[in-house]
C-alpha cells in the first residue's frame, strides 16, 4: 500500500504566501444569508469570494470612489514589493 504524501510543507508554504499577498477579514451575517450569497454566486458562475469582492467594489463605486484608481495603485504597490 503506497504511503500518503505529507502535504504539510505545501500547506505551510501556501499559508505563508497567502499571508504575504492577501488581506483577509471576517464578516458576520445572519444564519442562512451565506447560503443565499453562495447560491447567487453559483448562478453567476463566480466564486463566493469573487462575488463578495465585486459587491463591495460596486458599493464603493456607487459612493463615488474611483475603484480603477485603487486597483492601479494596488498593482503598482505589488510591483514595488517584489
């Protein structure tokens, strides 16, 4: 019987990269709300994460924020941190 591969080093590396490259945050919603969001994301063929990010960006745009400017400044800061 073949041995199971030890994926701990890969997982550790992935977590290290994600911590360096991404911000994360936790939001609380009423029970059942997450399932509704997930269902809508599935209907539009995007990930849950992408659906939520898009909703946040649309809200920010509706409040007058230039999201393209934010996106370009984030891209520039990524280039300088490499």
